[in-house]
């Protein structure tokens, strides 16, 4: 069975968990849209290294699609990202202590890459299922965007047959108990991403049949 | 079996539903804390009239406790209210077209009444159950506060043996799909209020045994 | 010349300044509405002690009106407060390290006092002058509300001839440079409070002539 | 004297004014950084047409730098934009009734262009002057981003000797009186953009001397 690779990040900034990984591992092993199996991997919240581990996972898993998940504390909706931009700019250090300011990710790369996932259809399907979702036009400039850009750069340069993109999720309710911040239960986040993956699977068509 | 009266409001401001009533009717008929049955009633989103219907329901149901629920669009947490204030001040008309500005609810009543529900314990129980909750210090000046004040005024004047208060709930996810607003699923709101009612029941003690 | 006493607070929570005191001292010595002189005092950000120092200042200055100012970080508008409530409930320690939870300010006092300032007219005058302003229905439960309640309690018990209330102001721009928070320049805050004081003076009528 | 072209937009969505144009026209004719004169132009809030009028103005004025200004209601800070993206996606119609969904601006253009203004230095200078400012990573997908992208596309294709970019400004206080939204006075917005333009002028170096 062909695979969709879904990644989440390890916790950062003192949090005990990261909802992106909680969602990814909840979906691990599920069959999506009849033909695809979800393979889940956890990435470090570290500039550069997350992208390297992602590329290794792609080479190993050989997925038809890659959907990276990340935490966007403060957001109210599940938000497929439209675009990854060629910049690293950190307000807080990553988990390796790096704090780049206005540095390019790929000095010779383009300014940005659009997601190649069907983000509009994903949002419509999630809303249709009662999950708050909208398209986001910025993935920020922290490790999420960094990983998203490195994914799209790798696909463009070395693996044009696969599609890829990024979805930000809000805090899980457990994280927001003592914060003045919006949140959704893990079950809602999982249901939202599962719905989005079904749309991805549908866009891919039957497994094993490359789209031309 | 003794009763806890739980109320919700009808929809207003063009909404198709009101999460406060969806929660109340979800809990209708449940047994809370061994000894109490939830009786649910829907109130009109109308200044004065909601309070009148509430008082009629109290006279009919003879509950040991009254917990009114209301919608607080924009909030992120389930929020037991601390205090009801003696003012009506509307930014939008109520469902009967009334739009009072800075008018007292009870010209001879006190400035405010504190909730007599165990709001701190309710919040702690909800957080312990993974439901985002905190105490709110303002129920606003619309029909929610109006009903809350009329409830506490009635209890103080005519029915000192019962306890009462108000809980605001955020939008349900269904309402927030096309809004930039936080929300929680109905199941989460119901679980939160159920947890809060268990604390209310516990504070009441065994049914049929008035606390002195 | 009769006096209007205007107070601000010292900085707290690591801030270098408190806009409420910056506004108060900017207005110190000004003549408001022909007949009144502004006397400014700085209060400690300490539960109880602020109210004590305020009462001492009232006894010394013998003002016709008292307008306490406080900082409300995160607000966008200048906000005259409608009501003070009889509770102390701190999320952070005050400047003396006190952190009361759900304690009454005055165990025998009423649940709340309404401001006796002409808050609606103050807001309308500020908006008319191009200053963002609206009425607030909660002064919180920290030292601001505590001082406001103690002010109104003192007036009710011992000095019914004077009027009093509270105005919260947003961050000054200097404070928000590195925060994701709204702010207004000090000049705007000063212009707003000056406009509000003119309405207070107008409500008092000519100095030296008690209103009956 | 060489020119810096500064543009603002006409009002939209029922507003009576647009702070971006109020700022631009306030600065019109000023000398910036000794060597440059500000030329101000107002653009229509219309996809495509704004960019066309901007290009016409560039051809006529022959500026050394172009700084487009736009309104970002809800923002708290003056925000130089980092990047323009190749997409039109409207939640509300523009002033000509157009409401494109997910359409490219330039079908053969790159996914995005980075601003060529010294945005980091502009932000630091504004903060140093007490003006709330930070870099923004999304100019949205409405007419502001459209115009910004068309500007950068024109510069890249036809006029590589000039630098250009975009700055979003919050609501002016006059607009926010009856909204629950942050704002800054026009004088603050003008002071902020003037400070930013001085940094632009400094980056350009002496007028008439092309940088190589």
C-alpha cells in the first residue's frame, strides 16, 4: 500500500507536548481514502535538522504525499498553509539553541514555494465536517516554515512526483487550561487532519498509478 | 429526585443555534452526582422576559440549584461568572427589539450579586478534566447578565434556600467555521458543564437534606 | 480653587513605567473646566495600601471629585469603569508580594459600587475628540479594582458629597514596542483623560457651590 | 532632487478614509534624509488597476525608491512587509466588485518577491523613535499584496535600479472609535513612516549617485 508521510514536531518552549505530533501519531497506521497508509514521523524542533530528518524519511518511506504538521499557538482554526518562504527569523531559540535573524534557508533557492496540496478542497472538506479550518497565508519564520520550505525545495529539486505541504493546528485543550488562548480537543484536531488527508488521497488518485 | 435547573437561551443576532441551549438540552434528564436530576429549560433572548420565565420555571420545578448558561462569542474558555450587575446596556437589540442604554434592572436592587455557586471548585474540576475553564468577572450587560441578576435578586428576595449562578460558554465549532473566532465542540462544552454540575451537586450535599 | 484628585499607580510586573501615573503627573496643576485644579498623587501597586494612601490624600486635599487611573495592558481604548466589585483575586503578586485568591475587600461591604462619575458623557466627549474610548464593565480583581472599591466604599461611608470613579488606560506606545499589544501615545492618553476631566468638572458645576 | 514615491490607497469597505493615504499625503513634498523628495500618489483599491497606476507613476516620477502603504485593520504596529506572494484571494470585493479566489497575479511570475527595502533597519529606527513597529511576514492576499507583488515584479523585470516595498499601518484613532480594534493617531503613523523613509534614504545614499 502506498504511503502518505505525516510528520509532527517534538515539544518546544517549555511545553510538555506538541499537538502536531499528538495528531500525527494518532493517525499512524490508518488507511486513508482506501489506498494509502499513514506513516508518522516525529521531527526535532530545530532549524535545518528537521528538514534533514524529513528528507531521510521521504527517501526511506517513498511516500506519494508529505503532510507536515506544526503547532500554531493562538490560532483558532486548523490552517493548511499556502506558502513557504525562504527565511529563518526566530523570536525564541529552537531546541538546539539556534536563533537566526533574517537568514535565508537556501541562499540560491527561490523566495518561496506554494504548497502543492489541494488546500482549498482540504479546508472545504474540514468545514463540511464541522471542523474550524481556513487557509493561512503565513507559516511564520520559525522551524515550521523552515521545514516546509526545505520540503518543497527537496520536492522541486529531487522528487517532483510527490506532493507536499504543511498544516498548522491550534493548541490542544490540555495546553490551554491555564493560558488565555484558544484551543481544540485532540479528537477534533485528529478528525480535521484525517479529513484533510482524505482529500489529499483523493487528489492522488488510486495508489500505484502515477498521475500525469 | 431533587432537581438542578439548567437553562439556555434561544439563538440571537442571526445565529442558527445557541450553544447554551444545545448544552442544556444535551444534559436534560441526566442524573448528576447521584442525587440530582437535570431539568432543562430554554429562555428567550429578551431583557426581562427571560428572567420572568426563569422565575416561573423555578416556581414549577422547585430546584435546589439553578445554573443558567449563555453564549459568549469570542471567549476561549468555559467561564463561570462571578457577579451579576444591576444594569442593562445593549450594543445590539434583543430578540424583541429592545436596546436599553445604562438602565437599572431593579431600580431598588443592590448594585450587584455574587454567584452562590462554588465557581472556584467548578473551574478546578473542569481544568482537572481537561476542559479549558476560568472564572469570569463580567457577564456583560446584555440579556445574559440581566437574567443572571434577576435570578440572584429572586433568590435573595424570595428563595434563599437555593443556590444559583451563570456559566458562559464559547461558540460551538459549527458556529465558528466561517468566523475568525475561537470555539469548542459541543461535546467539550457538555463535558465541561456536566463536570461543573457535579461540583454543584456535591456542594448541595444529599438531596432532600436542606443545608443549614 | 477646588480640586479634582487624580491618581496613578507605580509600575508593576517588571515594567519601567505605568501609563496611569504618566498621565496623572502630566495633568498635575492643570485647571479643568475653569474652576478646578488637578492634584495628582501616585499610589503603590499594593492591595489595601493603595486605598489607604488614597483616603489619606482625600482627607488632605478635600477634592470635589476623585478620578483614579490604572493600566490595562491589552486594551485598545480609554475605558471609564462602570463598577467596582468586592473581591481581591490576583494572578500575579502585587508589589508587596501579596496574592489573594477570592477574598473580599470589605467583609461587611456590598457586592459592588457603581462609579458616580458621568461615564457615558465622558466616553462621548472623548470619542467626539477623536480619542478611542468606551465604557468597561470590569475593572478586574487586581489592585485597580481594589482601590476603586475602597474609594467608593469610603465615599459611601464617610464622604457622600464627592463623586468618584476609575479610568483604565491602554499601554503607552513606549511599552508596546516589543510586545504584540495595542497602545496609544502618552499625548493621546493625556488628551483623553483631560477631556474626561472636563466632563467631570462640568458635572460638578461651579466650584464652591455644593450640588444638592 | 531625486524622489521617493510613496503611495496610499483610497478607502474601502465602507470606511470614510484610508490611513495609508492620509499618511502618504501628509508626507507629500517633504524632504527625506537631505536628498530625497517625497512624491505621493493615491491608488484605487482595485486588483490590477492599482498596480497599473503605480507603474505609470513610477514611469513618470522616476523615483529611486517606492514605498507603498496600506491599511491593516486590527494590527497594533506599523509593519514593513517582508514578502509579496503571487496570489489574489479576496474575502470581500474590491472597489470594482472583483472577488478573485486563489488566482495567480502573474501566471508566469515567481511564487513571491522579497521586499528590497531595509525592513529590519526601518523597524529598529521606528522602535528607537518610540513608534510600535515590527516586520510582518504576510501582506495578505487582497489588493495590498497584489500591488506589492506587481511593484516587485515590475522592478525585477523592468527597473532593477530602484528599491521597493510595502508598509502596512493600523487603523487611525478616528476609525476605531466605535470598533473594538487597536489604532494609533495619524501623527504617530506619519512619524513612523517618516522615520522609515529616512532609513530608506540612507540606504539609497546620496541622490543622483547610483549604487553599484
